[in-house]
């Protein structure tokens, strides 16, 4: 057993006694003491694994005591404390020896103590702590009407029951009296820091709306050093990849920064990356980021650029959502893609897109009325738009004008993607329709739910567009395409 020293966090409790001519009693200070142990040794250099599965929780044993500032147990306290984890994780379940009542994450202290409580934890990561707090909640049994649901102002504060009484947390709260809000925390529970793969995890992220610190240039829970490398910049952020976790997929992520990350270039390595995890129309990204950069200068000074090779997308893979999700924000290449000829500014004849005619704004009011819940809806325009969506050869003209993207296709029956070369000034899409135009299209693959298809290839610069007949000497590798070399020393390596 590994015993953890307790950590006290005293909180202020002001008596809420009714006002009278007598002097108000001075506030009392109380804290919850936690003595915690684990059968599995852990520490900063031996971290516990991350688990989001109820079948594989991490288990701890804790003794609880409500004390005053001198450390003396307040034996008059017979109430409940709630267990939680901060900054991340869930108390999945609690059990206790006979005579120690528990209910979900709540534990009852009798004469100020509860010993031998087993706590199951899932979803914890990094340096987290077990927190115990008297929140004033006393769960009742299903066969009893709780004090917060009995229609009586039990504590005499002028309010009866949940949700009117501020001392009632839920309908099954059996205690209307104020809480002490005594609080205590354990020493850090050293869980593994997540990897980019853990944050991405395909179609959704288990870290949504949470702050994470990602491993960079340090051993992770799998024993490997994971290097995070910048492979693309945008006007509002950067794309990075864990180059030591490519085999599992979901190894890349977009870092949203509101502007181009100052002092960062492709091929740089991040030794620290943190931020808030968010989903933006289906795509996972880090916001309000912080990072520390090791700059890359050139092959002679810094060694080979560590950007990984392009991942290849073919027609089969493009139609499999699970495979495409693994590539979100990664650097990819597509061989011999085709932009279909059902694409042009002319109105679709008889409402059906055709060669050089994919404009579904049939009445010319500036709106393609495909949404019956919005203004400008027209049944024939919806039919035209639906026909274009189902047609691999079609790019609806107004969608192209708004977003600068065109549909690219592979063999018949294969999946399709969007191609969005907005980072390449002056690119003429309409002069490149039909087969035999592109040998390769490269760039970052992004996901945006709404349009069909939801995946878009975005070239980072002109190097990522390789046309048929391009001289081999002009075709750059993943390690040299869209990479600008530094001149001098960049002193801004940390954000």
C-alpha cells in the first residue's frame, strides 16, 4: 500500500442563524482531511494509465475526517461529503465497510469520520486530486419523502424545498440546513498526460471542454518519447503531429490561435503544448493554446526536417468515415484526383447540373433555397442542390463562390472529398476540370460537418499542387514542401 500524506484546504463557514439583537457568532473554520492509499505504486516518474472505461477504473482507498484548524475531529458532525476530481476525471463509484453509508460519490461521516472508503476513478489525467466537500446534500432513500420535497420550510429560512430553497441541491436532498462547505484535497494523483491520439479519438473527444497538457519531448505512458512537430500554418493557427504515434492514427490536431503563431515554422518541434479541447463543427482542436518551441533552421544545423511523409488517401479510404477520422488534421496526398465537369456559373438546365452549369440559384435571387426552414426556399432549387450533392462530378456554383472549394472524385462508387486551395493565390479552378489535370493534390485534411462530403483537402502552398507533366525536379518532399528556412535567430520560442 502506498500512503499519501493529506493536504488540507480549510474553508470559511459563516453561521446563517436568524438575525437578532444578539451578536453574531464568529465564523468557524473547518476542513476535510483525506488519508489516501493505493495498491498500485505511482508518482511523477511512474504514472497511472488513463482510462475512460467503467470496466477498468483506477481504485483508491480513503479515510475522511472533518476537522477544525487544529486538526481535531469535529465529532458533532454527522453529515455527507461529496467526492470529486480536479481538474479532470469522474468518481465512478464508491463502496465502504458496513456502517459507512455511501451514495454515488457521496459519503456519510459519522461523528466526523468515515474510514475505508473505496473510490473508483475514470477519466483522470495528469496531476489530479481527489476533493472532498460538505456541499449540504444528504441523499434520501427512494421510499422516503426528502426534506427538500415535503412542502415544509424545515430550516425556517423562508423558502421551502427544491428548487426554491438555496440549501436544497436536489429533490432527494434530505437536509435543508446550510452546509459548512468544509473542503479538503489529496496530494496529486499522478496519472499519465494524454497524447494527441487520446484527445482526437476519431469522431468525438473524451476531453471536450477540458484543459489538457500534451506530452512533448518527454516519456509518455507507453514509455516512448513523443515528439510533436508543426507541419502546417494558417492565418489563425497551426497543424501539429505526434510523429511517434502515427501507426495508431488520430495523431494530428489543429491548434487555434486567432492569428499565425508568432515565431513558429513548419519543421519546428513543440516540447510543450496545452490548451482547451473543443469541437468545431465536428473537427477537434485546441484553443487558447500555450507551447514551447524548439526551432528548426536547416538540415546542416538542425538535422532532417521531422515532418512525416504524406499519408495516402485513395477512393476506398475516402468513403470510410472511421479511416478519414484517423487522418483529421494530418498531412495527406491524393493521387490522380479529378474535378468533375458539372461545374460552372451557368444555371443548371432544367434544374439538373450539367457540364459547365451548376448554378442552382434558378430564380436569380442570390439564394439557393434548399432549406425549407429558411427564407428563399424553392422546391426546384432544393432538388437541384440535392442532385449536385449526389453527383461526384458536380460542384454547386454558389457553394464554390462562398467557400472556394470544389469536389474531387476518384473511381466510380468511391468516396469524394472537397479541395480548397484558398492558400494558393490566383489558383484557377475552372481551367482544371476533368481527368488528366492533377498528378497529386496534397495538404491538410480537415473535417467540417454540414456540407457533403465533410472532409476537405487544403493545400498549404503551391508546392502541394502537382499537375500532370510537372518536372520531377520541381516536386518537393513532405520535408521540403511549404517549408521556409529561418534567417538568423528566432528568440520567440514560447507562448
